């Protein structure tokens, strides 16, 4: 999903659409600030709208096409699709989550979202920036600290053993 980009001029490395869709006037690409990877592509629909219902109605066919293509290309049974692309939703979107094979946890991996703003309609395809849970980070940090402390003790003991070999033991508890 992500395309790794170089730090200088990442826009030049993007694959341009072969055929630009005539229903969209502008496209926007968002890059992750640290990894310089694309994480969101947004298209601005040419149609203006007077209210949110009309906006979502205009965007829904594109959301359905994207959703169906993604489903077809990713037939895994562990992918859960939650369709909330309706005018009654505050933020109309379709969420693709990946269900863990070990427990009931799901991780959001892809989102199709509609935005109705200033009489304009936008649709975006985003891969949320995944963040490890804080408990897991604390556990990993603790393991690293413990390992460093253990290494320091082992190195200390090793250097003491070397000193013992060269220490004059004459007159000490013989």
C-alpha cells in the first residue's frame, strides 16, 4: 500500500494516473512526515453541492466502486468492511479492518472517506498511520532497559575476572 519515497522531491517519484478521471478537477497526496510514504490520496469532484445529502449522494458511487475493487483484489475472509458512507453519518466513510486470527481484535487498515466542505465534494483513500499500543511500547522499553542492565553487569563481571587474573594474591587468605 505504501510507496517508499526519497526525501528530495517525493512528488516526482509518484506514479501519475495514466488516464485522469474527468469527474475530478484536483488530486491531493499526503505524505507521512517521517517515512516520506504516501498515506492518503484525495480527489475533488467537479460537481458543487448545496447540502450534505446531495454531496454524499454524488460521492457514494465512487466509494462503492473503490470498495468493490478493493474487495475483489483482497478476498481474505479476515478483512472486515464497515460501510458508513451515508448522509446520516457525521463523516461518511467505508472502513476496512483486518481481523486478528488469534483474538477478536481488528486493526483499521484502509479508509474511504467523503468530505463535504464549502460546497465542494472530496473523496479520499487513506491508510491510517498505525501506532503501537502504549502498553506494548512500555513492555518493550522495559525489556530493553533490563537487557542493557544485564549487559552492564556481565561486562563488569568480565572485566573484574580479567583483573583477578593479574591481581597479586600473596598474603590474601591462603
